[in-house]
C-alpha cells in the first residue's frame, strides 16, 4: 500500500503566525516593556527570582519588574533586555525556548535569545529543579528543626492535612476562606477552609514539576503514616485549562479526564491509555481520554486530529505526570492511598483555529471547576 502523504493543511501548526505573535507577546512583554523596545531575552534556567535579582543587583544594572497582563514567573527588564528566571523544570524550559523561537520567526522580530544554565553548568541546572521542589515540600511539612528556615506556613506544617487542591490560588480564594497564606517564592500556597476542613492549595504547576512535587509530597506523607502507624487517604484535586477536541465543545465547558494518551504513542495503531481514576468523573459529560502534549506552540492539526480519531477529547500538558506520580506512590507506599479528582475547563478549541492567543472572556469555566471540587470535598 502506498504511503499516505501529508497535506500542508494537516501538517501545519495549529497556531497561525499572527496567533503565535499575540500569544508570545502577552506572555513576554508588558506595559513597561513593549516589544519594540526589547532586542534580547535571557532565560535563566534553574534560577529562582531572588537569585536573579541578586545577580542583577551585583551587575549594577537598573532593572524593573515587567508589568504583564498574563503573569507567571516574574520577568525583569534592564535596558533593552528581558531577564526570565525559570525554576519550574524541563517542560517549562522547553516551552519558553519553543515559544521564543516561533515568535522570532512569526513576528520577524530579530531578538537575541540565550537559554542559560545555572552557573554555566547543565548538571547544576537540572539538579536545581529537584532541589527547589524538595525545599518547598520540606517547608510545607517542616519535619524537624533543621528545615525551619524553609517554613512555608508560620502556623505549622501540613502533616495533618490530607486534601490538596492544585490550581491558581486566586481562583480558590474566591470560593473558600483563606486561613493562612504561604511564604515561598517557588510556588504560591495557602491553607483554605472548605466546609470547616483545612485544605492545602498549591498554585499552578508545569509539566514535570507536577510529578516532582507529588513524588516529594507522597514521600513525606508516607513517613508520617509510618510514624503514626495509620494509613492515609490523600486527595489530590486538580483544575486548570484544557484544549477541547470534540466538535460539541465550547469554551468554559468542563472536562473530566479518565485516561491519558502520550503524544509519543500516537503513531501506534492502538496507543496505550494510562488510566486515571478520577473521583469527579462519574456520570459526567465530557469524560474520557486526554492527550498529553509537550508543546502548545508546536501542536499540529495532524497531531490533534489523529488524537481525536484515537478517542481523545482534550489536550493538556500535565496529566501524564500526575497519573504517573500517583501510580508510583501506590507502588512504593502501601500505607498511602492517593486518589485524584480532576476537572478541567476548555480554554481553546485548537482544531477550530480557536487558540490560546485569544484570552477567555471571563472566569466562568474556572469558577465552575473550583465549585465542582469544593462540592466533592464537602459532600
């Protein structure tokens, strides 16, 4: 049988050049750093914001924080250069590199770009991602006095809290009373009240960062369970954005993944499905398989159409890490019983040329997703 040839339409990026430009400019620049005034970007991998600030201070550069419409990591401007501290992990690094590369091509903006290692040492960069996550989780538990300097919550550790919500803190605070806000530059964290029950809320995590954080949380919870002699149920709830692949979907619709397909397996006739036992999915519309993608910018029409043909209803970039981390915990720690509750809201419809370049018109989907989680916790 002759090989089927790809058409230009099938192999094209989902994002048009204009959409790439809009998407990147919303995430890189700001009112005090417009694109026309920037000629260089430095991505400082494995580097926390405070570390980068100390470096900038030591160089005598006059710098300021960029005022962005869609902030994630803090971005700094000094003269015609942007400095970005990237401390989340490998996936976040890849996303920045791909976005900036695609933006330079799409916008015709001849930016100098340097993706830099921590202390010019790739090994230090890679180890830094693990160290940052370890310090954060140790600061949540403070298992002994040697970790006091990393403490996240002044009121105490989280050893007695068994429910965690992953998702933007501001969204959770709209529907749950905040008991205490954490002190960590690595990740926003807060303890909220849900039906009289203390719940830990950890803000948005990226790609492999999700798996690393869960691994370290489960190790600490396992130590607590063994020291007390009591098994622990640990609820891990997640909300966030997802690309909708079904023709019936609209922005703000809720999605309940029950399995994950990796983009690396898509070319197989029957791609393996990694099961995600989602306690929120029972009886819900839009429940099923989710494609795990490593890139937004480089998604193609062919890739997503194939994923839909293989039964995927949505696409995101974190759920495979979540599923694998929970599976590892179940294998390693017989005294722990972690379970997942995942509800995502549609932020874009990539097979209809409706991409993340256009922001959502409200927080309606986000509010509904958080509401589903709170209802399940309090039932």
